[in-house]
């Protein structure tokens, strides 16, 4: 490991992996500390842990957005795989774009208000890179998933009220679609709505199936299942 680079810290984020007396025969690691991605991955019911990768997440000069999100998704997975050589590692990265201009995470109230003012009444495109890396074999599946939303025409007071209520400062585009942010849209367009939150579960499930994991048939924790 290079000097000055921190090793990822792994924590348990999902179910324990025990269904009755059976154990799932794989180790799944989400290369992210994002609570939004953790919440999404829990929907699949699979046991997983989380590890935050220490990488440079900036775009490179002249780099196409699709290239950026796939490169960073792979980089995150590979970084975590250095400490999880027996795992399937999930990496993901997202960019929001308005008129081919990247909209980053606002980081504060005024920036969030400015982003939503710019998006009012317009289409915003989201590109989400998803990677599943088998650290044991080196097999790497990667995809960029597109999703678009059209914003309602929003007044300044509506924008300010929304930002003050939901404080979406750590979200690309300045909103939380899984919460009150859904009220900002007129319509949504795309194949996988979970990609809007930052982890495309439909694409991920296909990748897991390619690694021999049947999400609907895996041995998982039992939560009130009928006998």
C-alpha cells in the first residue's frame, strides 16, 4: 500500500448471512460509506459489509462522463478488493448533468438552491457507473446506467422550503428522490429508478447472477416467512 493512503475500514451493513442453519457461500462488500447505497442494497436481502475506498474521485480533463463513472466505479471496487481478496466487491459512482454540464454535490444550502433553480422546468440526466469485481478471479463487470428526470417549474419559495426541509447537501443534483425530492419532478425516464439514488439494483442483480448468485434463491435470513 502506498504511503499516505488509508486502508479501507470494513463494517457489517447487511444481514448476517444466516438463514436457519445455512450460510451464504459468498462474501459481498459494498465499496461505499453512502447510507443511500446501503439502504438500496439491503433491499436485495443479501448479507454484505461496507468499506469506504480512499481514491481520487475527480474527473480527468477532457474525460467523457460515461468514462468517468465507469472508471471510478471500477477504481472503488479495486481499491477495496486489495483488502478483501475473497470477496465480490460492488463499486458505484454517479454524475448529474444539465446541458452537458456536471452538477456535483452542492455541499451547502446556497449551492443546493442554485442547482435547483437551474434545473427548474428542465431535464437533468444522471449517469451511474456500477461495477461488480470478483476479487478472487479478477472478473470485472461494469456498466453505465442512464436515467433522466424532468423538473417541475419551481418557485424560489418552493425551492428554499424543499432545501430547508430535506437538506440534500450530499446528493448530486441537490435532491433526494427517495424522499420529498420526488415532488420536484414532472416525469422520470429510464430503465432502473434505483440508479437515480446511486446503485442500479436491476443491473447489479444481473451481474450477481453472472457470478452464480440467485438473489431470489439464495439462503438468506428468514424474516417472518411462512412455514
